[in-house]
């Protein structure tokens, strides 16, 4: 992931605070090349996130038509913990998606699977 994408994720979290920001990670293979911000439509956006369903539909439709693939999702944790929450663990599908979690000026990456979340080696430093 390049510095421009890192900055975009950190800025999204800062601008949404004290609510959770959210969106989609796009790219090819395991390389994230873009993000698609989405409105957090959850009724309690300061504690949970739900990506606007239309943004998800549009991203998958674009991928089927030759656009960037949906690699995973991102969201922020205004509480400052850059790790999957109990809710994240309960809601994540075991589909191998990448999850970026933004908190306290840093980003951590996780892969969802049959055994839950596995930490990925890429972590940004607080800015």
C-alpha cells in the first residue's frame, strides 16, 4: 500500500471521529491499489459500522466488469484499539477478505478466515 492510500485512510478516520469511518479496499491479488469510501449506515455509527449497501453492490458490479477487485474492507475504531473487536469477529465472513482497522493514527491489517482473524505483517506507524 502506498503512502497516499495510507494518508487517505488516516484522514477518513480523523474526519469521521467520533464515528467509525468505513469503505472498501480495492486492488489485484493481494495488492491494495485504491479505496472506496462509503457512508456508515449503522444506526450507532460511534460504536459500529455498516458499509452503505449500494457502494458494495457498485464495487462488486465494477469488479465483474473488469474493474479493480474487492479485496476487503476498512473501518476505524474511535476507541483507539487497532485490532478486530468482538463485533468484528462475530460479523466477519471466513472468506479471506482483508480488513484494515484504523485507530490512534495507525492502521493494522487482518485476513478473515475459518479460524477468525489472522494479523497480516503490514502495519503503519502513527503519524
